[in-house]
């Protein structure tokens, strides 16, 4: 017996006349685009258009007010990289900031998460206590630590009264200590967030892997190196990428504590951008700094994309 099969439409006209194909096209193409269109239009309006305008403004001498903006091409970028020593120092501080936040908070978070993963009773209390600084407003955090680091009434002054000298100094007022002091404050507020992420990732590792490691004679360090780290590697590497990007966006803690001082010792690109755009009325020059920050962020993303294409589990 011959089996009759329906011929599949091949040309555009045949597809348009085929009801099954029209329904599938509506369900798989039209309806998804209807749902995503509002979000896409919003993204174009609040992200894409301002980004294009920012790139254009970075090639002008716009003052930030009025409509008068002369096109200067790449002069702002030439001045940034070859003439402005302040920008070079700010970029160096950003790199120092990034190195600090890619090491200290990760070490603290991994250690604390490993310890907390062993606690069976009362673990939620410890997690909450360590996570509380992250939910505090940056203004509140800076106010607390400004008082604690005050050389006259802070912790250093209290230690000096007890006979322990050398800590009653203005950490935020000295060029050699200002940047690292702010980094310490920001890390106090931030590392608990990493700890919670790493702890959640650790709790998703199957316990049977640890049992197998113990049978093979592994100690705590072997378990951490061969079971825990491979199990949470995607989360750790993703946070490496995000923290590296956030390091070039650092602004609030620095500006609220020292505004980039003393003498530019804690200046970063974001604070320098803010001063140029809103204090010195060099918005075009500030826009060029913003584009440079975006370029650095894009470069970091490209590194991780390349590693992912080469087989890294990110």
C-alpha cells in the first residue's frame, strides 16, 4: 500500500500558504519578539543611545552645559594617555585596587565559606553577621570607619592610651596609606557577599565526592583542592571577571572618604571623571575617561570569553 506524505513547503509563497508553518512561525518567532520588544526598546533608549552619544561627546570639547561642542577628534584621548599625568596615576591606582580585590576578599571569602560549610548548627547566624556589612549604605559604612580611623578619637587613639603606640595616625589623610585604607573599608563591606556566593556553590557539591576523597585518604587540604575548588570554579571565575570590572568602576567609597586625596593619592578614573565633568566643566574630556573605562571592561570580558571558547568552565 502506498503511503501518502504531505509535501513540505519550500518556497516563501508555499510557506505563507501553509497553515502549519504559519502557526509554528507565529509561536516560535513572532510571539517571542513581541514579549522581548519592550525590554529591547528600553535598552536601546537608556543604554545604546546614551552610549553612542557618550562616544561622540568624548570627541568634543563640550563643557557640560549648553549646546556648543566643537569636534576635536581624538585629541581628548591623546591628552589622556600622553599628557595627563593625573590620569596615569589614577589608572595605576585602579590597577592596584583591582589586584587587591582579586586577592584579599577572595581569600577571606573562600576561607570563611569553607569553615561555615562544616557548621551544622547555628550556621545561618554566622552567615547573617558576616553578610550585614554588605547591606549597609556606603555613607553609613564610611561614617563608621572615619570615626574608627580618627587619630584623635578612634581605635588608634584608644590603643595609644593603653600604651600601644604607632596606630594613632590619620590613615585617610596620608598619601602612603589613603588608598589601601579605603580598600580595607570597602573590603570589610564586600567580602561577605563573596562568601555567601561561594558557600552556596559549595553546598551544591555532591557529598559523595567528599566521601570518595576520604576513602582515598585525602585530608582537608586535599578535599579543598581536588573537590571544593573544582566544584565552585565557575562561580569563582565569574566573580573574578565581575570584580575586575567593578574595580574600574570604584567611586563611592573613595569619593565619600577622601574625594581622591590627599594630593591625588587615592584618585581613580571614576573620581577623576566626576571632577572633570562636574567641577571643571570639561564634560567632553570626562566622557573620554568613561569610554576608556568601558574599553577596559570590554577587554576583561573578551579575556574570559576567549578562555571559555578554549574550554574553561566559566
